[in-house]
């Protein structure tokens, strides 16, 4: 956890969060492209752990810096609510896609959503460029 916080402090939290999203997308795409075997799956799950750590550590920090101090508690509550709703919807959609079309469809959907998130971070909130 610590390296992402340190890198976020030095290079910018928003940049590191965007890199975490990009790593997630690459990991999802690799699950689709690479032939399944124990070594490849182990490496991909390790990469998945890395991007989860990046997102978990930096998402709150970036959100907190984007919100005014008097609205911080509300901002964190909204972030948690959106994350919960998003987790539910994504689990539902990926589960349906995986059941009907196979694992590649589930990972493809996750890659599309992850790409949208990374692009939103790149193009979003210009007042947060210092993050």
C-alpha cells in the first residue's frame, strides 16, 4: 500500500489512480488474450492485486482533494454509495455476460468500463489538475 501513497504524493494522486485504472484494463485484456494456465493466471491475479491496492488507496485521496472541506463527509459518503451501487451493477452485468457468452465477455465489459474510468480521470475536473 505504501508505495502507491508515496508515488501519489510525488507524481500526483490522480496520475497514479489513472495508471491503476490502466493496469486494470491491461489485466482484463490479458485474461481474454493469453492462454489459461496456472502460471499466467497467477501473474494476472498478482497484477489484479496491484491495481486494487492502487485504486483503494488513491480513490479516497483524490476524491477528498476534489471536495471542499465543509462537504468532505458527504463527499466520502457519496463515493461509498456510488462504489456500492457500481459494484452491484457490475457484478450483475459481468455475471450475466459470463453466463451467456463466456468469461471473455465479462472481462471485455470490465475492460470497457475501466477504460471509460481512466479516460474520465484524464479528461475530468480540470480544477483538480494539481492532484
